[in-house]
């Protein structure tokens, strides 16, 4: 059976022929034709370069071939897997681009005409460096101008990592990781703070989560305290304020350490906190929108409550009869340095009386009404009304009724009657002869009274006395009693006999009084 013969792979270049030899007869024949073997050159061996490490999340690292040949295609492999499409040689260095898969990269070159393949020299390794772990930025906040700032930190850290604190684009500080929380210290520059973590070995960086905002709060303007002063304890107090204010700033009034009233919002103008009635040193604290940014206003306003004069009792007063001297009004005690003024029906009476450390007698008062006393401190001017009041009243006099009767009678006669046309209950009526009472006083009722027949010549009046008040007054008019003398006695003369038809006998009187009829 005929079979094809194979002489194996021939590596020497040249023209190959075949001679057939019969192994028994040794006869041979040259086979027809020939085979020409020639050696196609392998692609030139160029060095693979590039590779290296890159940080996770980056675009990778490039792999290069030091040079290339036209007509040759270059295939990049990661291990046994192709990476990307073949790249045609250009006669220059080749860049296979940025690779992001880890592994060992090699390059095989294939002659596009001969199909000859050659492995390029060397390889390039690619590895991915892990990014620093992400932690949260902590801290930040608001602080007042002149303060120590606010703390900025990180919720955790890794050793071998440097943590860079930035405010805006400016680097503020670098702190190495410790595997614990980190503190960048107090920050005094206003702005937004971020943190960038960088591996000290790989330089891989990543931003920490969030940010910390530092706000520098301006301190309110310092204004001066205004107002204050002294006032009497019976007064309404004195105003306390500040000489100016910042719009939107809160102002709180204090008396010592105690808060007084509700805070006021600044208007850009001076402010008053109203009348203050408590002793003490008043100050004002201003703060914007947080209680920590406080500023004391300059100085303080002192409020001094002056004591009122001590209250003593008003005494005396009472009733008196019209035409009398009045009644005394007293103050049961007084203090030196005080002036005491008496008032009748709220109108001053007399002059101020200086205190004596004892009782004061304001003298006899005749004005009917209510009497009070005020005391004025000679140094402070504080006025206080003394305790209580007294009343001075003028008792009414008995009603005036007319005295009736009187007249003249002859010596030896019964006399003349005297009466009063009316009376009042509670009043006694005394008949007076001149300035002397005559007879017993008669108690009035509601009608006229009769003092009887009076035989002593003279002018009679009636004095009425109120039995409750003792007030006495004379009744209207008077009654005069006159005792007329009898004519003188003379002797009757004449008489005798006379003749019938005669003229009679004369009868006479040996004397007469002018004005007397006989």
C-alpha cells in the first residue's frame, strides 16, 4: 500500500529533492520536483515597559513597547488573556493605553505577511493600591472674634496615612494617622474645611466625607450704659439704657447676675430698658444669634432706691365751737433732717416744721376738714405721707330764737313775763340779766319756753348751750324790764261847807309832779 512519506520539519534553507532507493536492488530514482525551504525572520524583539501601581479609582497605568515594525501586529496579553485589539506597528514606540486590570502583561508580535509570531522581551506588572479608608470630618461651628476658634477633627484614621486639612484650596495642616480619631485643633479662619488622606507609601489619595464649616462671628459693638440714678422708694424708678445698638443684635439687661426682663433686639439706635425700681448695678450683655458670643456694654448704671421718711402717726384734731380757738394737731414723733408739712383738705397749712426727734405740735387748727402730714427728707427730697389723719370739725351753735316779753311795771306790781319763741332738744337755755344768770336753766324741747315774770329791772338775754358739744350762743334780741316809780304822795287840801246855791268848796293838793295826772 502506498503512503505519503514525511521527512519531518526542515530548518535549513535550500531546495530539497528526494531520491528513492530500492532497499533490495539498490536501484534508485530521483523523485519529481523539489521543495524549497526558506526561513522567514521573526518580528524583532522589543522590550515591554510601563506598568506599575495605581490608586484604586484612577485611570490605570500605560504599557509601552520600546519600538515596533511596520507590517507587524502587536497583541497585548494579561496572563493568557488578550487585552484589547492588536496594534499595528508603526516603526516607533507603541502605547497600549492605560490598563486598569491587575496582572502580568506581555506582548506578542505577529508578522501580518508570514504569520511569524514572536514574544516581545520582558513583561509589565500592574497592581492596584487601595485608597485610604473614608472617615467623617467632625467639628466646625461658630465662634466669636477674639475667641480660640472651633475644633475640627476626623472620626477615625489609619497608620501610614497623612491627613491634610484644607480650608478652601489652602493647606491648613497635616496630621499623620494613628488608627484612632484625629484632632486638627482649633481653627480660627472662617471657611469650609475638607480633609484629603494620602498614603505615605503609594501617594494614593481620597477625600474624607463631609466638611466642617467655621464661622467667625463678629462681636457686637460696645456701647456705654446710660441712665440710672437715685429715686425715692415711692417713685416709679429710673430709666436704664445703652447709648447705641446694632440692628439684629440681642441685648439683655442684668442687675448684678440676675436677668431683668426680656431681651431687646437692637435697632441701630440708643435703647431704653424702661424704669428700674430695684437697687443695684445694672449692665447689659449683647449677643448676636447665639448666647456664646456675648459682649458686655461699657460701664454700668447704678440705681439707688432712697428710703422714705419714717411714718409716724398724726394725732389730735377734734371738734370746737364757732368762734373758738380751734384744736391741736400733732405728729407723735419726728426725725432730725426731715421737714413736716401739715395739710388741711390737701392744702398746705402753715410752714414746714423741722423734725426734732420728738413729737411736733402744729398748733391750733380752725379749718374744718381732714388733716394729714407729709415728711420731706431735706437731703434727698423724698416725701412720705405720715400714718393716718385727723379731722377738725366746727360744732354748730344752737339755733337762734327770739327773746320775747319784758316791759315796764309799777313798783309793787307783779313784774313782766319773758319767754323764748322756740327751742331745740338737747339744748339748755339760761336767762341772763346782764351778765348774770337768773333762775335755773331750762332744757329745750321743740317749742317755746317761758322764763316767768321778772321783777328786776334790766336787760334780759338768753344763752343757749348744746349739752353735747358745750357750744353756747345768745338768742336773738333781748327783753327789757322796767320798774316804774309811784307818784309822790301829797296832802289833799280844801274842802269845807258851803251854802246851798253857792259855788262849792275848793279841794286841792298841796303838791304835784309834772307829768302825773291827778
